């Protein structure tokens, strides 16, 4: 069966510090991978999605970037965090544009 | 661009009452999915509807896809406290992208 991992579960970072969040998927190959951000009590904002290694589509221009160095690895990064980057970051995998399966998420607080 | 809307934004019901949330897309969808997110948790996939007019049931939950494939609904019969959470619909128009609605937050009063 497929499993999706995200770490860390929670993170507190100062403004201006770098960020690296990692997501890995097990039990499937060539998945579509997605990064979402969710502000408290709000909906899901699609940040990036990838249909293959090295292929990244950005949905929202901001100070975040994503990379997919391996088939089942998706990384979200920032060189300098802003206060507005605080939120719940969710990684998901799927096949085509169909159902998605989410990881447990990372709660990021930028102070 | 494609938009997916949901109403209501919030719903408070007494335990045992029914609940319905509605989802509307600005464009025709190839499929629609429903997800549930418990407080503090992550969204969990519930079901996908593909055919025009399709109706699917999962125990007390009934999902419908409109004839024009632009709207959908989720109905919960006799809500329980375990139904608490936010329900998201998500629609697919293009091959690789799923657009999520803003969600309906359900509170159940025991």
C-alpha cells in the first residue's frame, strides 16, 4: 500500500531564516506530487505540483520554491522566510487529476 | 480561471439532524472529489464522482454529481459527533490540476 511521509511535524523558524520541508511517497511510482498551504481555518492553497522528476509548476508567485530530485521525493524550500509564510503545509500525491492522498502535514510558525 | 465554490462556509447542527453542503464550479468538471479534514488533521479522500447525475452512498453520507457536471452535494443523514470537521470538494478540469473549494466547516452539538 502507498504511504506518504512529511517532516518535520512542527517547526518554529525566525523571519529571514531558510526553510526545507521534505515529502516522500512509498509504494507507488511516477506519482503526481503537490504542495499545499492552509492558513488557520481556511482552505487549501495549491503552491506547486509536479508530474515528474525535475518538472515543477508554480501556482502562486512568492518566496517559496519546490524541487523534485527523485521520483518519490518532493521538497519545499525558501531562502528567507516571511511572517506570512506561517501555515499548515501539506504534501499530497495522486494519479493524473484525480483523488489525492495527503501527508500528515507540517505546522510552520514564523516568528 | 476555474473556480470551485462551496456553501455554506459554516454549519452548526444538533446531533441527529441532517447536513448538506453544496459545491459549484465555474466550468464543467471531468470528475469531482470529496475530502474530510478533522480538526488538527489532514484532508482525507472520501469519494470521487465521474458520471453525470451519479449518486454514491457511504453509510450515512450521500454524494451527488449534477447532470451538467458543474455542481455536487454531500448530504449526511442523522449527524454524529464523529462527523465534525471540514468537508472539501475538489474538481478536475485539466489533466494535472485539482481545484479545491474553500470547504464547509461542520460543528455537531451533542
